[in-house]
């Protein structure tokens, strides 16, 4: 089905690919050599840039003599490959690797595949003049993982409570409009180009909560998926679909979706055959099962491995993947029941299944055990399944981090998660595997430190997109930096988030004075920490308004079935998740973290209330009490927002006025909201504890 009611009329913002980002490349003599569809895309980009900036473009065959070129983008001659012919200083050879050499200012980008050539093109764009200016170089670049995915929570229909995009804060969907797949997919094309430039290579195009209409994308509406896949294909991106586990019932008229039922298995085999027949490079299915009302194998007394493996068998002939989400918990918990702990759920369900999933199943694990809070410990599931392909799931859309009304740069949070080590040595330079290693199968992850056995090929990265049909793509223009950083961290998880901000600023505001770059740093560098300061303290999580999850509501979830409680009373606050006296969650970690989190004397301050219930007078490692910390951080958080606004106002006239206007509007709301958070949280805890602020500030 198609519709013509494209809502947004303004041309979308160019994000990190304005014309100016191509100035260095476009003003040079450039040769593109080779065939393949993506080489065609590279050639079109170069042709457009050189036409715009006065350079010269020629298209040659691989191996043709090249005279006088300043940049050659070429597929490798058959006898060489990037890995075979150069030092692998940025990684191993993969289908997307490329070799970058510079000799006396002349640059050659060489790749074994056209996908690698496309990655190489955008590497040159990112470097700008530095691509040509530096000393001689010979580098091979390769992604840390082949699986660099974005998940869209977009609905075809406008859902009565969740809208067109579940947890979307950037207008409507770029794919769907009020019940239809858009006939004009030009916006999707621009999006695909932006994603290609940061290295994303897979996109799941519909919500993991698969409602009735959306389920039909798998069958009757497959033609629309074919159209979307054709757009992404031009940019080296494969499409995936979220599917309902109940599809055989919903779409096939069967009486069951029991994964061990032969008719069910055959139905999926036929469904998969139709999909790959229509889209030969289709990626696979994403499944949210037995979670928040979605159907799953539990209804038939089967395990999640039974469910996932049945689907895996259906897609296996096409090298298809099943991304099976580990976000499984009881959302109908009795709040009176102190023995049930939602944080335990994913580990309890999935750890016993380690080693039983098929090779083409990827268990997709949210970074924390709850739900994308501003601060959570890293999910122990990531360490607990050495014989399973694991993907790390992040959330770019800012559901719990200010909903793209607040400027919050998530790069530092992700970098911290990616660099976390479950085993000793745990320090930043330690030798044990990082979370990034576990998700990419690289580095020290090949051997499981717990068992000494080999891990399967890894599952890579997935994250929930923050994009919509908004003029600036992401609501808050600065939220573009999160999408940018995610793509780049998927390619190389060791990149420094502050450096990525520099890259983003350089591309997005080409030619802007250095003051703009500095102001963006002042606003964003510590913005994650700032948001944490004025919202839920010390890892306690969830103090948001139920449903839409924006703004403070300390007790909003306290007496609900959702399993997210803080247990504040007049004496203290926090959740006892210790093994000794609490829910036992701390015991899901390998040593040394299980001991570190278990003990009050070693638990890090920022996670104290996630693991322990303590009196308000408990003294933190920082030397202050819990209650005084709550007051201090909330006041400081608002002051920091004021400083962010001041820093930006100094440079706001130096950039596009529409962008400045949007940023100003968002800052006004952020300040209003941060103030509301400060006053409500401080007042709540003053009233609960009766302990005054040592500094005597106004608390209501
Ligand atoms: C798509 C949270 C969000 C839901 C989301 C869910 C998930 O609970 O609030 O909107 O559903 O996570 O990740 O499946």
C-alpha cells in the first residue's frame, strides 16, 4: 500500500553531509575505477562534488593507467587485497575493508569490494583537507564487526498511544505515514546516505512491537519492503524486518504458533522463501517475544531457544539472521512482592540457554538490566553466554534521557559501556575482554575467561534510531551527534567520543569559526553527566512520568506492575540487590564485580542505589551523604544547564538561524524541565527524610 500524504515540506537539514563537507575532495582531480553498484554510488558522489567545487572526475577500469590524479578510488586488482598487501593497522580484512595510502599528497583508496570503496570514500570526506595534507601514509581500515545495525520503532499505522514512531521524538516516520508506506522515499534515500557515511550497514524498518497491520509487511505488504530495500541497497545497507512470533496465526490462519509444530515451521519456511525471493540481500528478522504483551514461545511451554531456532532454520538457506531480543521480563509484577526483581529477568531466562541457540541466532541484549536508564550497571547477560552470539543494544532515541528536548550527548555513556571489562584486570588498559570485544568477537573475546572455551562469531551492535521526518532529523539538532557517534563507534568502539564530536562539528558546520566547535564541546561533553545530576540519583533509575517517560514523577512507577521501584521511605532509599540480603542480582556478575557490587564499601557511588538500600545519612565515597548528594547534584545540574545555554548563545549567530532557533527553543524547555526535576526531587526527599540542605537553598 502506498500513500501520498508526505507531511513535512521543508527540505531536511543536510546533517553531517552538507555540500561544504565535500569541498576538499571536490576541488581535486579524482578517479573512480571499478564496477559494481556501490562503485556507481561512489562515482555519483564524486561527480557531484567535483562539479560543485571545480575539480575533475574520471571513471576508469581497474588497472587503467592513471596520470595526474590527486585521489584514486579503486577496486583492488584481482591479485591483491587490502589485507594481503598492507599492514593491518586498523583491523583485519573484511568485505568492507579499504586501504588508504598517501604519497606526496596523492591519495589512493583501494578496496576488495565496492562496499569497502564506499566506506573509503566517506573516510576521505571525513578527513577533509587532512586527507591530502598529511605525511605519507599506508593504512588498512576495517570495521570491528560486520553487524552494525539500527532498529526503527516505526509503526505503519499511527498507534493510539505510541503514535507513528514508538518513543520517537522527531516528528513522523520517514517510512510510513498514517497507515501507508510512503510513495516518495526520497527522505529515506537521504537517510541511507547519512548512514552510509557513518558506516551503518543494516536497518530494521519497523517496530519490535509488531501490531496487526505491521505484521503484514512480511507477506501482503512485502512489495513495500522491496521498495525500501532498493533505496538502502544503493548505500550498502541491508534491510531487516521485525516480525510477530504469532505470524502463523495472524497471517497464515493456523491455530498455533508453537515453534515445535511442523505446520508452523513450514509456514515460516515458506514465508522466508518469499521474502528472499523478493529481496535477495534481505538481512533477517528481529523478534521481541514474551515481552510487554508480545507473543512468544512461553505460551506453548517452549523456550526462547526453541522459538529462535525454529525461525533460524527457516532463514538459514539465505544466510539470514534472527536477532532475538533478551528484553524478557514480567510486566505484570505485584509491587508488594519484594522477591521478584525485573533486573534479574534477562539473565534468568537466557543464561541457562547458552550454547543451545543456532549459529544464525543473535541474542540482542540491552546494555543494562532494566531499560536504557541514564545510569545502569552493564547487563551481566553480556558476560554470561560465551557460546552464543551476543549483540549489544543501545538506545539512540532519548526515551529516558530527555527525549531530544534536552541536549544529551550519549557518546561518553556508550564509550564507557563498550570499554567495560567483566573480568580482571578491569582497568581501562587491562587485558581482559571489553564489552566491545564480546560484541565483535575481537580482541580478547575469542577465549572466554571463565571457561577457556571459544566464543561463537559475535553479534555486533544494534541501536534504536532517533530519526523522524523532522526538518533536523532528530528534533534537537544536537541529537544528530548521537546518531553520528553510534555509527562511528560501531565501526571502531575505541574511538574517543570527544573526537567524534569534533568530526561531527567539522562536517556539520563546515567553515564555522573554532568558537562553534568549542561551544558544542562546552554544551555536550559533560551533558550525559549533567542530565544524570538533575534526574534520578545514584543509579536508582525510573523517576519519570509513567507512559510517556518525560519529566519527574518520583512515585510514578512505585506502586505499579512494571518492576521499577526505588523503595524510598523516611529512613532511606534504594534497591537491595545483594546476594546476602537482597534479590541476588549482584551474584549474576562474574568476579570481581559480584563482590564489588555486593559490598557497600566497594560499590561505586554512581550505582549505589541500584544495588543497595541505604539510609539518607549514608556517606558516599565522595565524602558527602546520600541526601546532601541529592541536593547538591540537583542544584549543580540546573546551573550547568544555564552554563550550556550561555556558551551556546555566544556563538548562536554564527550558524544557520533556523538551527539556532531550534536549539534555543529546546534549551528553554531543557532549563524549564531541569528546574522542575531539581525542585520536585529535592522537595520529595526533604519531605521524606526531614533532613535539611546544609547550604540552606530554597527547597519547596
Ligand atoms: C518498543 C521500553 C519502551 C518500549 C519499548 C521496549 C522495548 O519498555 O518503553 O516502548 O517497546 O522498551 O525495548 O521493547
